[in-house]
C-alpha cells in the first residue's frame, strides 16, 4: 500500500485529471448507446456486441470516480491520464486504420466505425489500469529509494543479516564505526567483530532472547578493523522471514563522559570541604590533570588591589614546561584576560595562530580557558593541536562551576573565621581587661565607702553599684558572644516559655506605652532553651515596634503548642510595612541590614537565628494579613511543665 502521507495532496490540485477520465468514459458510453439507434454499429438483433464497450466505458467512469477520492499525488494522476489517452489513441489509431481498410475494401462501414469506438474505449480502460500500476510501482520504488537514503544518512550503523548471520547490507555509518569497507563485510559472518567471550555471550544470552521476543537491546564490546575494542550499543531485531536487522552505536564517548563526571563528583565532595582558596585551586588543577588527563593546568585568581589575575596554583608538569606563570591585566592584551572579562569559555585549537598569546615561544599547542566567575580563570593546555573535544569542554565547564562554588564557600569560611576571631578578641578583652579593671575599681570603691561618710560615702556606694551593674552586663555580653561563636553554650534545660514571654511583655509595655498588644499565651508551656531565651523574644518584639511606621502600632503574640510533633510555635506579628520577599531569608545572616536588623540589646536577628538553631528549633518570617510581618519561632517542647 502507498503511504497516505507520501501520496496525499490538497483536493484542489487533484480534480481535473480524474474528471478527464470520467468525461472520456461518458463520451464512449454515449457513442456506444447512440450507435444502437443509428446505422453506426451492428444490427439491433446483435445487441450483445454492445455489452463489452459499455462495460469498458462504465469502467472508465468508475475508475475516474475512484481516482477523485484516492490519495495519489497530482503528478501520479497526470501520469495515469497520459497512459489512458496514450493507450486510447494507440488503439484508436488501429481502429481508424481498420476503418480505412474496410472502406477501401468496400465492406460495411458502420461496423468498422463501431469497431473504432470499441477499440478506443478498450485502449482508454487498459491505459488507466496500466498507468495505475506504473505509478504505484514508481511510488514504491521512490519510497524504497528514500528509505535507503535515510538509512545511509543516519549516524547509527544499520545492517541486514540473513538467517545464518551473514551480512547482506550495511550502511555507511556501520562501516565508519567499524573501520571496514563495505565489501569486507558483505557475506561475512557477524562473529568477525567479536572476541570469543563476547561471541559466546551473544550465543548464550542475546540470540535466545531475540528468538523468544523478537528483539534485544544492550551493550557489548566490539572490535574495529584496526583491532581496537570499543563499547557498542546494539539493537537487534528478527524479521518474519528469519533475517536480522542490527543497529549499532559507538558509546565510548558516552561512557567516558559518565566515568569522568563520576570522578569529578568525588573531587567536588572533597573540594567543598577545603578551608582555603589555595586548597580549592590545588584540587582544581589536580582534577584537570587526573580527570581530564591534561597535565598542563593552572588557576589564576583576580586580585582587587592590583586589578590583575594572579597565578595561584599549577600542575607539576606546567612548572617544568612553563616555569613561572605570568600575571594578566587589562594593560596588556591576553587570551586569559579576555576570557575572564567576557566570562566566556575559550577553546584555542592552535595557539600559534593567536596574535594575543602572552608567550610567542610557548610550547603549548592548544588551550582551553575556563572562567571561574568573578574569581578568575582555569587554564588547561595540551602539547597537541585540536586536543579538546565536546566532552572535554562540557567537563571543564562542570569543573569550573564546582570550583567557583568551592571558592565561594572558602571565602565565607574565611570571613566567618575572621569574624569569630574578632569576637573572640572582644570576648578576651571583656574577660580580662574590663572585668579585671572593674574588680579593681569595685574593690577601691568599697574601701572608700567603708571609710568615708556623708555625700562622699554615698558617691562611693554609687560607684560600687555601677561596678556591679557593669560587671553583670559584661558577663551577660560574654555569654552572648560565646553563643554567637558557638563556644561555651550551656546545656539546654527546661525553661518556662510562658513565664519568659509574660516577663518580656511586661518590660516592653512599660517602655512602649503607646503600643497595642494582642496576646494569647497558654500557661506553663515549657521548652528546651537556656537563659538567653528572653533575649531572643525581647529582640523580636522590640523589632516589631521600632520598625513599625504605622500611626497605631500593633504587636500580636500568640503561642501554638503542637504536642503531636513535640514542638511549639511562637507567632509574633506587627501591622507595619512587612519584610520584602527578597529579604525574608537574608535578614537572618550576619552583617545584613534590613527590617528588624538590630534592636533590643543590639544583637539582632543573626543572634536570634543562631540561638534558635542551637535550641534545635527554627525561625522564619512571613507576611501578616492584611499588612505587616509575622515571625514564627518554633522550639522543641520541654520534658516537664513547671507549676
């Protein structure tokens, strides 16, 4: 059958050819019928002579009607019409010649004229039949030729084998993959491509599966003409006549990429644990060497102070071949600086052709320059031209992305370490210098208070009281600093959340008498925390007030215990302007300014997030309806409830 998609055409382009055949059939039918009542044909007593011409005329009309509904292309319909007209003309000429002979011989001219009509109608019908089979055969040949060209053009190797496993046909991709000429494979057995072990596997596992289900798909090792072995993905199908169709694909690159990516994941897991940028850069060049098998690799990082790309790390081979690495800047054109500023990966297949190469006498033949974001570049070189393929480029991009993430993490760790060192210095200053000084002052003031009288004694007692207050404050601040740095955190105990919240609200109400409070706190709710829990809620509630620009500020505090999940959530909301979505997470980070960044004792939301996390809880900020922010602090419930 002809393919409908191949043969179908718009109806407007296929009507006139069938109509012509119908008209020809109608013409012959009319001539045949008219001859019954005219002296053109045989006598009325011989009406059986009209049956065949009428059937042929009707056949032409029926064929033309069928042709109007067929899916034959316009060009095929035209061919059928030409066959019809040509055959009709040929037999019509024979009939005309017979008519001429009859006339010249003095015989019955009417019978000769009828013979002319009958022969022409027979020729027209026969021409239609022959024309149809001609065009259908041609369409099949064209489709077969198209299928052959498609098979020849596909990238997968396609082969046809007889029932014994001998090659009958191979497409160009098949020979390209295997390295054989077509003539070297045709009539040969498939076993020529496989070693004994693989051959036995195919006989034991593959062919029985094909016999049972008709198909098999999997990977086996095949051997090229040059003797090299490669992984081959095979789809084998058995035809009804016993022959086999095999499609093969070289999956060496695919398996190589999977292996490289797996190795790179291992490197990445180690890289993100690195504490310094130097360690990250060392792992990056080692990965380029070991994973990509490229011995020439180096990393340059951008230095803000010098506005240059400074060399940080290189492989041992790079040191032997290149020596000291140069620096790159905007002052002198270079391939590395250009790739860094454009943030575009560059692959130079033949570096000798690049005028902007930094070393005209370089021994490197090809190079791949991979930007590491704003951090710098990773350069990978080879002693051969055209050394990098698509897999190398894809893996290099992945390595660069992982290196960039690791560098960012190392920067954060460095900044955090520096901040912790600063806090530790401040803690040490408070612990030794200030506390020791306050102890001396307090001791001297107590001595004076015991020896003096009147106003002087009162002044001395005031000094003692201030020393006591300042010492208590310093001790409190030291505890907070220890909590922020993760040092000296006391063991969590059961703390009465209800009592802490009520006490903080009483203190804040006295400080902010104009604020309206809406409070719903169940009695005796206990959580796992420590003495800083009051600081946590004091900061959040004070923030809700100080950053509220509403003329009638409102603070809502309600507690929702969840015994089923062994936790309780404290909701603290306000009717202010709220927190933008972009800041809902970042406001809890150290050093980030924004809504409710600092208030109360000045420790801020970073302190709140740190403490709540150490309690085993969480804090998030949401939108309050209709306006304002809603802080949700979830804490683990305590094991006991205080009476």
